[in-house]
C-alpha cells in the first residue's frame, strides 16, 4: 500500500500523526465499501462515476452514523480527492 503515489502524497499532506491514522482508517472504509483494489485505482474512475460513488457512499453513511462522526468520516475522502486534483 505504501508505494501508491496517491496515498503517499495524501499522507505527506497531513502533519498530525493522529489525524493521519484516523483519515487513513476512514479512507480505507470507502475503498472497502467499493472493493477497490488500491487508492491509485480511484484516480482511474471517470469523474461522473466517481461523483456517483461518493454520493452513494455518503447516503449510506448518513443512514449508519450520527452527524458528528459522519463529517469526520467524509473529510478524509474529500481531502484525498482535492489532493489528487492538485497533483
């Protein structure tokens, strides 16, 4: 997992070790939800399809978690996507 460029860039953009661990945990939840092979493969998904996947994941999360943890669980993925769009 550590040689995935997208993940390396993401990890290096987070200064706090505790935040990094939490973000990686929740980011892995998205990856597992869609049974994605790795994080770099997310970058290969067409934008419209990825948007739909994120929307579906968020709707599923809203059903399962309280509002405060919900925001915490969405932040890592939105940050990962923003980071990848910058690079």
